C-alpha cells in the first residue's frame, strides 16, 4: 500500500521527462492551436455535410486537453481559496444576482409552461392522451437543447473560477493551486496549469455551444 504513491510519482517523473521543452514553455499557445485546428475541422464538416456524430467527436476532442486540465486544477483546489479572493460586497452581490436569475427563470418557466399547456390542449382538442403524448415528445425533443445550454453555462462558470484560481497569464506568478499538485513533475504541472486557461474555456464554450446548437436545431427541423 505504501509503495503505490512512490510508483505513481515515478510514472509522473518519467512522463515529465518526455515532455518537449517547447510544450512546457508554451502550453497556452499549444492549447489555442489545438482548438483552432478542430474549429477548422468543424467548418469542413459543415461544408462537406459530414454526419452529426463526427461533429460530436470533433467537439469532444477540441475540448479534451483544456477540459481535462481544468478538471485536474479545480479538483485539486480547495474551495476556501475562492473565499480568500472575495470581499463582503462581492459575496452579497453574487448572491443577489443569483436570486434575481432564479426568480426570472422561475417566472419564465411558469409562463412558458402555461403557454405550452394551452397550445397542446388546443392542438389536441382537449383529448388527454394526445396532450400527454405531445407533451412528452416535446420534453424529450428539447432535452438535447437544454443539455447544450447547461453545458455552456457549466463551462462559463468553470472559466470564471479559473480566473480567480490562476488568473489570465500563461505562466501565472501566483496562484491558489496547491503546491502538491503534480509536485513530482514540475514540467507537467506547468503544462496543465497553462492549458487550464479561462480564455480557452470561454472559447470552447462558445465553439461547442454554437456547434451543438446547430446540430440540435437541425435535428428539430
């Protein structure tokens, strides 16, 4: 049991030794080039009308390096590091915006739900079975669209946390990322922190959101 961390550290050191110097020096540039490459492939899929599953694969691969780095960084960072950066005003203002957004979402859902219910009843001429069937079809049909929007919001939220955890620099001088993260592999740590950049996460959220919405809306037509 005690030999496992040592073995993991040895594997990390071996991986660290294989990293090219240019990758350690320019991880953010590598992340942008990776994203631009797959963005070009997404444009090609649209021009040549490739199947939708290829879109899904390209979106997944475009987000993979930075998303994995973001997960590693945020997973290792304790929540208390975020509170150290927030003021009392910031705390209450964030809660205020959250309550306003929740109220708007709640009231909007009531209006939309009532409108959909009325439209379904009119379309089915108050036949309960048809109303229920149409309602279920609408729910399942809208699920990919809702999942896409939630995915975009999730990425935006993670990008916001990254700005507070590591800032916007490629090689941040000061971070709240624990020193124990990949401590046995300093080069790999540099690459991971460089790839976990809020700018790349913002770009991924926009790119994947547009691509997935195009697929979802195309499937609804």
